[in-house]
């Protein structure tokens, strides 16, 4: 019976020796391939963040613009000073609220000083009183701004029916 025990211990010694030799050769080797899984994870997270944040970056305050049939599209290139008039008679330059319409020339002039090439884009809510949007336009004229772009949305054209 002693023979199987020595045989087993000899096998274990041989296995330990082989493992020890195998481990020594692995310690000196350098792993040269790049694990890109963390990189892909980071890129996907950034993509999701940009997809969620991008719609929130819209310039100005959300207003319900009047609809027109002859609508010319202008791409948003970021070179506009957005002046918004809400239906509650509140005036905004960009996303900052202006307390009175009379303060609008000063606020727009400050924005123009930062970048003189910017054009003024006036977004008047379709439910706001016409006179209040007119007062905003007069205030812009007092600031020396003669070229004002009025914001509108394209009216959806319905197909003519047989009775028309």
C-alpha cells in the first residue's frame, strides 16, 4: 500500500514542478494586445449623454411661433441673438429674462459687443399681444438694429379636396 501513496505524491510533485516552471515563463512575458472594451463603454456613454443633452441646448425660450406658408428655412449656426416674447409678455435675450422691454436695447447691445456679426432673431409667441411684440421691435430699433429676422414656423399644407 505504500507504493500508491508514493506514486501519488510523486505525481503531485511533478505537477507542482510543471506549474512552477509554467508560472516563471508567464511572469517574464508582456501582454501586447489592447483591451478596447472599456473604451467602447466610455464612447457609448458619451454618445448617450450627447443624444440626451442636445435637444436641451435649443437657443432661447420655447414659444409658439406663428405659422406662415412662405417660410424660408435658415440653419441655426449659433450666430443669432435670440430675442423671445412669450404669451405672458415676458422678454428674453437668449435664456436670460429681461425685466422690462425698455431694458432690451441695453441687453442686445451687450450681446452685440461680444460678437458684432450676430444678427437679431425675434421670436414672438403667436398668442402674445401684437402690440407687445411691436414694442420689442421698437426697442431693438432704438438699439440701432435695423435688420431683425422674425421667427415663424412653416404651415402644414393640406391637400385640396374635391369641393375646393
